[in-house]
C-alpha cells in the first residue's frame, strides 16, 4: 500500500497542486501571525529593557490616573531628590520631568509620528539615560534641545537649526544635538525632545517644583532590591520606590495584556478564517478525487484490500500532503510576515521595529495544525472511499452522490435555525457571534439545495446554458467549490457592512452635534497630538470669527476610576456643540465644582464624586448634568476654570470655530489657517470634513481588514480553480465529444469560463447576503444604526464574478487544449 500510495501521489501531483497551495497559504498566514506578534513582543520588551537598563530604582507616585501602559501618574515633590541622594548605596539620583513636546520641521509644520510626542529633562548620567548624543552636544542653556535622529530626519532638522517646540504652547528653541535610543533612531514610534532641567520644569511642569519621577543608580555592590527597600523607607506616603526591572516588567506586561493581546486576537481570527477556507477547499478536492477514483478503489477492494487499508491510504495521502505543504507554508509565512508589515506601514499602521523575529515555536505550532487541518478535511472523503464496494469496479464511470443527504439537510436546518434564534436574541456580542457561526455552518450544509434556484439565471448562448446545467447537475460539488468563497466574501461583507454602518452613524452623530463652521485639530492619527491653548484666544481676535471653543482633555481619577476627561469653557462650548437629552442643569451653566457626564457612564445626576487631578490635588464635585453620548466630548466634562490650576500643560485636542455673519467659508478658512500657522500649521476642517473624519478612520481600518482577508479569498479562488481543473480531467471524454460534434476551442473555453463565473457568483451572492444579515445583527448589538453600503456591496459582487473569470483561466486553457481523438478515447 505504501508503494501504491507514493505512485498515486506522483500520478496525481497536478490534481493535488491546488490542495497543496491551499494548505500552504493557510499555514503561511498562521506563521506570519505568530512571526509578527513575536516580533512586536520582542521589540517592545527590548525597547523598555533598554530604556531602564541602567536604572536600578525608580521613585514615583503610587497614584495612577488610567489603566493603560505608561499611564500618567501624579507628580512628586522635587525636594525628594536630596532625600533620596542621602540614602546609603545611592550613587546618582536624577530628577526627571517629562510631558508632551512636538517640534516643528523645517517647513513649519509639526513633525508627525505614529506614537507619543515625548519631551523630557535631559539626564546627564549616561548610565541612567538610554539616549546617546551622536551629533552635536547635550542641552546646557535655556533654549537648547536635542532631538532623536528619526524625528530630525523626518523634519529636515540639523544641528544648529532654530525651530519651535510645541509644549503645546510654542517655544523658540535651537537644535544643539541629535540623539539615538541606544542604536535605534527612535524609541519605537515616538519622537523625543530633550531639554535642560530648567526648561523642562518651565514648559512641561508648568513652573511647578514637581517631578515625574526620580531615577536612581546604585553604588557598586548594592543590589537593586536592597536599595529599593532603603529608599522606600525614607519616602512619604503616596510615593513608592520600585526596581528598574519591576518598572520594565510592569510596562511590558501591560502592553502584552492590552495592545498585543488585541493584535494576537485580530491576526489569529483572520488566520483562522484562512485555515477554515483552506479546509473547505481541501475537503472539496479530496471529495472529488475520491469520487473520480471510485472504480480504482473498487478494484483494490476486489483484489483483497480491506476498508481499513483504503481508509488509511487516503488519510496517509492527506498526511503526506499536509506535512509537505505545512513545511512550505511555515517558510512562506516568514516572507508573508515581512510583506504584511510593509503593507501595514503603507496603510498607516507601521510597526516601529526593524527585522523579524522567527521563534522555533512557530514550526512546532504551524506544522501540526496544518497537518491536522488537512487530515480532518480529508476524513469524510476517506470514510466514503472505504465504503466503496468491489462491485463498483464493474461500472463504466464513477458514481458520485450529487444531492444532499437527508441527514445533511436536517442537520443544516437545525444549525441554521439555532443560529438565527441566537442572533435574533442578541443578548450579548458573544451570543451573536456563536449564532453567526451556527448560521454559517447551517448555510454551508444547506448550500446544495440553493444551487438550483441561484443557478437558474437566464443566460443567452449555448455554452452559457450548458455551463448552467453543469453547475446544477451536481449541486454538492458546486456548493463545495463555492463554500470557501462564501466564507471569504461573507466575512468581507460583514466588515464592509459594519464599517459602513458605523461610519454613517459617526457622520450623522457629528453632523447633529457640531453647529459651528470649522474645527482645528493636530491631525495626529496616533499618539497624543495636542494643540496649544493659545490657539483659541488667537482665533477669537479675528474679525471673521464670532465664536470659539477649545476642548482639551487629560486623565484623572473620578469616583476612584481612572478616566479621560474633557475640558472646556461651557458657555463657549454650547454655542458650537449641541447636547441631546440633557438632564439637570444646562451644559452651558456648568460651574467649577460641578461636572457633566454622559448617560452611559456609571454616575447619576446629583451624585457627589471625588476627583484626583493630575497634580495630585483632590476635590469633591457634583454631577450637575447628564447628556446623551457626544462624539466630540468624552464621558466626563469639567470646566476649564476647574481644571487649569491642576494641569501642568494646557492641552487642547480640538478648537471649534463659528464664523461671523456675512463671512464666506473660503475667507473664514483662509483667516483661520493664517492664524494657526505659527502653532505648527494644524489641520483645519469644515463641518463636512469633520463629520467625515470618523468614517475615514473606519475606512482605513477596513482597508487593513481587506488586506488580512486577501489570503482567504485567494485560497477560495484557488479552490474553485482546482475544482474546475478536476472537473475538466473528469469530463475529458465529454469535452472531446463536444469538439467532435462541432464545438470550437473558443466555445469550450467559454463553457468552462461560464462554469467558473457561475460558481463564483453563487458563493459571492450567498456570502454577500449572509454577511449583510450578520452585519446587521452585529451593528444592532453595538447599538448603532444600520446602513447598507450599496456601492461597496456591488463592487464585491462584481468582483466575485471577475474573480471567477480569473479562477477559471487555467482550467479554460486546459479544456481548450484537449486533443479531440485522445479525449474521445479516454475511459
């Protein structure tokens, strides 16, 4: 049997090529996923390990203002520096002040990066400072700054250049040095500006005698743990001392549990879709091969082969194919990871790492999964092959069951019904997700019943009608070929519908909320881009402007919970923003000592809440207003008068502007752009552009989803091509007879091409309908309005037909090249 198996694999290598590629692509996506996440994990661990490599102890506040990596902490008093320096075993205690800081490039525009814009006091001790001066010198006098090399290159800055530092208030500075983070040009995707300690205190700490932290280096022979205990013993309540290792572990663990967990789940989900599509394609291929080898299998049974041997032969064939394809897939996954990383960067999701990390665990995970998926996909066809009776050897042609069995129909109906009930209940996202999976499984099981109605498309031409009859002749095969594409198109449609609905809802919400004419923002897609609070007064002086409202923000503990709060002047704000379903006092009447909260928050009208501000001060405030969720204001709104005394940097996230009567939009925009140019030339958007900003961000994410789903769709199309190629081989004699009675090569090509298009359309239309329905359920559960993006859905359907033409290209040429006499003589 082993010799027979190997000879059979060699004889059918072309027919198994499609299955090989399907396994390879599915495993490659999984390997790429593991490689990308391992690369990100290694890079993040390396960044923070290097950042704290020379730091033995960190002195910082115990109060954290948010549950995010590197969340803000309240400051500590600068007098603690001398206290720490006096501790036995302390060699150096360096005060650190950090905050927001963004340089303007040579063109006067703020230098954009895909991460936080960091500024901080320059630490003179080289063992405590991970940055190294590679050009120029360190900052020594007021106005001196150093900048990391990546940011300097992006902004066209060189040593000796004079520019502006946004803190976010503009400050004139001189670049005296270019630095690297260890050997890297940047710390991840961040920008960094180093200032003198005095400038850092003045610009980042608001002139307060406070520090972000104190970095400590131990004397030789003193352990980090022992020194941390000594330092902790002299600190006041609310201040802690932790080792540099503990600080590193804390940050990397937070990122691993947050961002990297989401990244792994996202990539893993798409890898799962790709593998599922591959499994469906593999199953369909083996089902056809087993059917085509019915007579061969019966002859084996007739000469003495038992069912166990036949079953083992088919499974061993799948095992060998899966092992070889999985090994190739792991190798291809490394290249795919690099390709995906580049595509992500082109879409604006660049990973701030160099090279790729390929852990050996990738092989240990991917190869068994690929082999198991192949064997599982071939299991049902193998069982079917083992049941072939020896008498089947007497048949002239292979007999294959073309209709769905009663058991399959009953099971499919039960799964679909259970899924519809779960989706309709919609009690939680998890329930909807389980229901969606059940619906998809049910539709795939029932798909053969739908081939007849969907394939009954009125077509003109003899070859088109013959293709339609061929598609309907074996509904199970047609449905099997289209099942993989159904999954791929269904997931694409699901995300398209969800994104379109959320984008339309976002646009509608902003249109209802924003009553002004223009908005000014930093244009930062990532990180913490902010605007100077001085922009609002500058715009208010323009004769073209009648109203201005700046909305800032920050982190604070409200009612003991870390949250992001919005800060504004309420009377100015209500002139440009509309608040719906207001309970309690009007938003414009909000006073210091009061806050307004969104209706979906955990707080209620009249509730007294404690607030700990960024400077560590505490106060008690009253919930005076409750408003419906507002897309331009966060869940908590505090007056600027209440917030300003506690903020070291007055940051504005956006400034909204209303024009004076009689001022045209063009004149108003021009005046606003001229006024904000000295502040880093931030983005100016009209009402329509502002409303579309949220939808644009969703579209950007959708493009990323399309890239991730491309592998699954390509695998599905390969499955269609493989099915058609196997069909051409099976119908060699039939096609030869068509040629013998007068069919031209062109007509044969048209016949196979139409079959490809019909199969692709069947999968595309069914997938689009299924994706739309499940998209509706998902959007409904999210509490958003439903909107059908007609144009994208039309593109998906038309694209499915065109993809069918592409998938049928090789089988079409294969059919047209058949020699008539040899085809007729084929048994």
